[in-house]
């Protein structure tokens, strides 16, 4: 997909009806949920106060990324997250691409240089000489304990959602707008790193689907990127903490503790790290010994999407036919794994707890996983879109902006200011907006983009926002929030 295809926002010509077919000019088909969504969006336009102009906002976002640049990597946030995070780096590359294709390539090169020998991309690449984050390299000890860890930079021993193919796509999109030299830089990067991207996808497809259910298995909630989501409450409750070495958290020195996971949750997080250390981060032993093992439907949908995106890139750039064929096969296989979890009427997807042998149904963003990868019957997909746009999520009448909160405001687990239990994450709004554009839902994509830019108009580039008040929360000056804004602004 070209940049123009992804970012075109001419709603007069691209309004879509309930069946996702183009509507007649000027005609809008609105279900009750759709009307609620449009009403909230309209109200937000009226109540949105003055903010930065698009030009000013783009300048501030660019300045932020330059300020967080450590040379060959961008810190996720200068105070709370001073290192490189895997899916952050992918989204950062998306934001760097319109500024400098060459610098975006360096970002992904740095991340891939820390890839493990088994193909895993670790969730943290630690910056040399940078302190202030816990757990740091001395807690993970990957180079000493893991035979597959790289000999170069220190890393963590777990992974994160595989959004990297999307970043590669955006880099290639932007390279086409430039001269021969920039296009050559992007193409050379793809040639050089294609094998590494394939190793990454192959590791996920094989090492992380031990039950062969067509779903990616996680051994730590951190691997989902949604650390303390209600999705993991029951799975974490079954984690019995043993003899845990002492520790001191660094996050609550930066962010209000009320917005972060509790100490009890951190005990469980670190006990899972301890279990991984004791088995040397070995893929086979993780599958049999970890007390947390969940098939993550959201990560699986992202993986199916990423396989399809990377396969398309492989076709366009004449990569090996066997690789492209394998990627399409994985996309189909893991898409089917997602759809197998979905409610036949609503389309809402569920995770699966392998240790408890039970489904996990929560009203969180994960239920919309099929919208990312496709595959639902048409009528069921329309039902899921109505849920997304209706009063349980984007159309809730109390929302400050018509954007998807991480947990439904009507859920008993909803907490509007606590990390992944309620706040709106701009990077998630960007992901759904990008996918909706890719799937041809131009108006839906435009609405998320417009609301996302209004939310970001305060210029704080916060990690997440209170869905009701719009207050910026968590870490400020977050790189991937600035990156989302830059891509939205084109």
C-alpha cells in the first residue's frame, strides 16, 4: 500500500456503508452504534479547545524525537524508558520515516543487530552507560544465562508484539517519495535484513505456537505490551511467587504510582523473570515450566497481519518465492487461530490460558483482534465494528475523544487512569487507523486520525490519556506518541 492509499482522507468520496462498500455521494449509513460514535466525534469537535496547529505539532514531535535520539537508537521516553523497546522502535521508525528514511533505517538496524540467534527480537535493547530503569541488564543476565543471546548489546529475555513489518512498509512508502539515493538506502536495508525478518517470523510461528493452535503463546504479560491489562488477571493470580531476590522499582519515581501496576503485580512480573532465568531462557523449557502461559489473540492478529504485510513487500521486491509463500501460509494459519476464538455473533475474540485450560473473555482492545487481521464472516465483522464504534468503546458518551480506551468504560475492570486498564493509548489509535485504511475503511481511519490529532494537540505526547478528561498520563515526551502524530500528519 502506498502512502497516499494509507493516508487519503477525502471523506466526500470515500464514505463507507455498513457493508464496507462505497456509499453514494453524501450518503452515510449509520447504525445505532455508528450514530453514537459520530455523535461523540461531533461533540468532541465542539468542545476541543485551542491547541497547536498541525505545523506546530509536527515541529514539536520532530523536536521530541531528536531530543530522545541516542545516536543509533531512540529512547522510548527520556525518564521512564531510557532504552530501546522493540515495538516502540518499530513505531518510532514509522515516525522517523517522513523526516529521514535513512534515520528510520538506522533505528531498525540497531534493533535487528540485537536479535537473538534463535530469531527472537528482544523486548529491550539496553543503551550502554544509561541507568535508571529496572529491571536492567544485571537482573536479566541474558548474556551469561542464555545460549541464544547476542554477544553484542545487553538485552532482556522476552519479546514484544511483531509490528516491525509495518515499520518496514512505511519506510519503503516514504522512500518512494524521494530520489534514487534514498530509495536505494531502503532497498538495500530490505535486502540486508530480509533474512533476519524471516528468522523473526519463523521463530514466532514455531517456538511460540507449541500447541499448534495457530496462536502465539506468551510466557509473561510484558510480552503482550499490555502489561497489567485485565486480560491477565486470572493468569497472574495463579503465579505463586517464590524466593524472590530483593528489588527497588524505578518507575514510581517518575510516574504517579496510582497510574502504574501495583507492587504485588511487580512481584509476579519479577518471579516470571526469575523462572526464565532458571531455565536459561530456553524455548523448550519455557513451554513446560513457566507458570504463566497464555495464547494472546491480539499478538496473534498482529502477527498474521505482519506476515501478510511482509509477504506483500517480498512480492514487490522480488524476495525468494519460498519465503513469500511461507509468510502467506502463516498469515492464513494464524488468522484462522484468531477467528477460532471469536464469538460467532459479536465477533469478539478471546485469549486462552494454557495453564488453567480456560478461555479469557475481557472487554479490552484484544476483543477487536479480528479487525486487525480480517477473516470474520461479513455479518459478524459488522457486529464487531458496531461494538468498536458503539457506547461500550469509542462511542461512549463520556469520552473526551472518540478513541478506543484500552478497557471498556462499562467493564467492572475499568480504571480510567491506570496504565492498560482504561486509558487511551495514542499508538493503539494509530494502529487501528492504519489497519482500517489498509482494509479500505477510509472514513473510519480518518475519524481515528482526526480524533487522535485532537487528543495530541496539547503537545505533551503522553504515553496514555484519561479517556474522560483527556488528561495526559504516564510518561511524558513518549517517542512512539510523537511518531504516531508525525505519520498522521504525513
